């Protein structure tokens, strides 16, 4: 039980990768706060975690709304007494060719994928700093460092806003790590490659999803698509007490992808 007695807030945990993180953290003894803006998804997730014998509460808020994030964080601390772990996982994608990318699409991606991380980290940090303990993990993407060619192999391409936000998350991780490090708060980042989640399905047709997975299998060094358990393993490390002397780093969990 690597997270015994820890209180962990996982944003975007009503679905996909966030849900997989929440399930694993619960199995490792953590109390989970399912933080998402999908109220129905929160209710279902909390019920399922409790039915499986875990401890979870829900918190419904939009990570891109600063006031809502700060209110929610206060409520979580009032309810659980502290936040030991924050995983900034909530994210969206809007794949559009750069030439026709609207200002609205650009803004919403940056607001959720970058500003959302900033708001949640800024709200939780003072509580962690005050206690002299904290683990933050930000979820970036393989697209934060590599540019997938537009429209090839089932990739919708046009990831400029998403890639810009995810690249910025890597630098935000480093700079924030510097600021909170002296208070024994570590900040690290995980950049996933291709994983099959509802997000992959909503940004592609079923044929594109299959084409994309086939392409990835052939192009990553390990020649297969990873499981969510494999993605969660380094996130668990960053969240645990084992990660007492590692901060500001990004681990790419992508099966070896160098494009
Ligand atoms: P998903 O779409 O399955 O789940 C995202 C969750 O975030 C949903 O529960 C959604 O309700 C929540 N969410 C979205 N906007 C929100 C907001 N403004 N406030 C609060 N909650 C919000 O997506 P998936 O695939 O699980 O992605 C999770 C993270 O992993 C994202 O940051 C994504 O960019 C990143 N990622 C995913 C990859 C993949 O292959 N699925 C690859 C690389 C990165």
C-alpha cells in the first residue's frame, strides 16, 4: 500500500486515464477526490469506487474557472483536512488545421489544458507548502514535444493549440517545482503517448482510431499499444513517498516514440 492514508485529488477522473489513476490510487490505500465537471460521471465513479471497498468523494468544478477551482480546493481541504497529492489530468483536445483554427478553439484548449493546471496547482500549493509535504503530477502529452504530421495514419493532425498547451505544461512543471521544492513539495509530469480512452474516440472516427492504433503499434519501439496500468505506474511513483528526491521531471510513457 504505497499511498496509505494519503488524500489524492485527481482532476478529470470521471473518465479515461483519470479514472485509471483513481482506481490504482485507491488500491494503494489513498482516499480519492474525483474532481471533474461531469457531475453524472463523478457520481458513477464515486459509487463504483465505494462499491469496490475504496474511499472516495466527488467534487464538481471546471478547472478553467479560477474561482470555482479555489472554492473547490477549500471545500476539499475542509472535508479531508489536507491534500497530499494532486494529479492535474483533466484535458480536452480540438484538432484543427492551423490555418482555420478559430480563436475560440485555441482559447478553450489553452484554458483547460494549461490554465487549468495553473489554477489547480496554485489553489492546492499553499496547503501543501504549509504542511511541508506534497506531490503534484501534471499530465502532458507526447504531442508536447513531438509534432504528428497532419492527417496521417488516422491522426486528425492540426494539434497546434493542444501541443502548445502540453509543451507549456512541461515547463510549468519545472518552474513550479523550483518554487515549492524548498517546502518538500515535488512536481513532476507524465507525457502519455497513445492510449485508448473516450478522448481518443471523440476526436476520431472508429476507422481513424483503428488506423491510428495500427500505425502506433508499428512506429513505437515496443511495437504495441500500452495499457492504462502501464501508464499509471510512473504516475504512482511520482505520487508516492518513493519520489522524495525527484522533482521537475517529465517521463514519457509512450512505448518509445521519437517523432
Ligand atoms: P477523457 O476525455 O477520457 O477524460 C478527460 C476527463 O477530463 C473527463 O472526465 C472530462 O469530463 C474531464 N474534463 C475535461 N474538461 C474539464 C474541465 N474543464 N474541468 C474539469 N474536468 C474536465 O481523456 P483522457 O484520454 O483520459 O485524457 C486525460 C489526460 O491525458 C488529458 O490531459 C489528455 O490531454 C492526456 N493525454 C491523453 C492521451 C490519450 O491517448 N488518451 C495521450 C496524451 C495525453
